[in-house]
C-alpha cells in the first residue's frame, strides 16, 4: 500500500483510547484511535465482512445511526468513523495547499484505522463528501477495498468539468467555502442559521441532531470542514485528473446510489454515465429520499447495501 509513514500497527493498537458511549449505537464500541497525524473517533460493531461507512458534510459518523445496526444484524462488521477534521476526530495543521484535508490523506487515515481494527480488506461506502474519500480509497488502495458504494455524488473533477450556471447556483457553497476566512466568519456568526434550516431532530434523530449541532458550533471543526472544500477545488481535482490521464479506474465492483429528491439527475442527467469511465464494474439505481438518505430512508438504503455486499 502507498501510505505515508506511520507508526507500526502494534503501536496503533496500544494507543487506542476508550471514552465515548452513545445510545444511538447501542452495543457498538465507541473510541478514539490514533492513526498517526490525528486520532479518529470511531464506532464499530459486528462479526463478519467489514464495511466502512464514510459520512459527508456537515455530518459526522452518527449520520449512519439508523443503517449501521441494521447492517450488523445482517452479519457485517460495521465501522463508522468521523473523518479527520469532522466531528470529534482530530484536526490536522493547516497547510498552504490544504492537502492536510485532501481525500488522499483522509483515505490513508481510514486504511490505517481499518488495519488497527483488524480489517485487511473491507467494503467502502461513502456519502456526499465521503463518496470522494471512498473513491480515493478504491483508487489508491485497490488491494484493500473489496467493494465500493458511492452515494449522491460524482467525482469532483467531473462536477467541475460540467460546471455551468445551474451548478454554480445550486452548489455556490463549493466556491464560497473555498475562499479564505470569510466562510468561517459567515458560519460562525450563526451556525444554526447556516446549517440548520433542514436539520430537524424529528428527522435526524435527537442524538444525531445533538452531535451535528456540537460539530457545527465548534470553530475548529467548521474550519476543517471548509478545508475539505478548499482541498477539493485544488489538490483533489489534480489527483483525479492525474488518475484519468493515467487510465486508472476502480477495479472492484461498484454501486452508485442517488436520492430521487436530490439534484443528481438535474445536474448530470444519467449519473451512471458520469461514473462509467471511472469504474470497471458499475451498477446503480435511485432511492426514494432527500439528500441525507441514511437518515431519511434507512430501510431501502440498508436493503440496497445488503444486496450488493452479500
């Protein structure tokens, strides 16, 4: 594997620290694991094939709280981390090119995390910003990713190549978040007003909503989440374009899911057509839901994952 230098696996295991419990993930172990540059907050449970669930922005690993236990019941080992910078995971020192939050570095974190938990191979499932990380996992670490699921997203370089007035109007935040300083000021002035118009406890679950609000009210977390977007328009795009020039594709079976009440079809027409050049073995279908499908339609999402991963 092409991983940055890191202390040996035994060292990682020794540096695991217990310390969290959440009723959302009853019977899950909830802990922090040092993966080198940062430590990651992670919840995990189950016996069987390993599945890594990677959240999006501005959620944390708690967004999977209605899906993860169902997958455990279906016989999987399920791992739900907060990505570096997000939620209660560590925040890395910010670099001039924002590469500390690149999808390549986040993916390397997650490979180390899974190895620390004893999983040499696993399926990777990513939603929203997490789908870019899941893609990077499959491209950079094909020997460890057995299956790939991407939800509600296309590769960053594909989105930017198709950027028009419709995308700029709908996804203005991509470009605003990439600006220096001003996004932090705008969000920090009233995080609930910025993020909370559609984030309701009755829809998300009370504990999930509480964890979400804790994250968006933490200035360090907000800055790290913005760094995710700054990396996206720079180093992440460059990494993807290098993959295309090299003819690099996802070799494992790949499933694309998109929410019917999201804007994937409006923006891209057939989302599968956008993904075909990236994946050798691709299938996919929509799920009736708004954007946060793991919270809004966990039954159909779990069924789709179970069918694909079995």
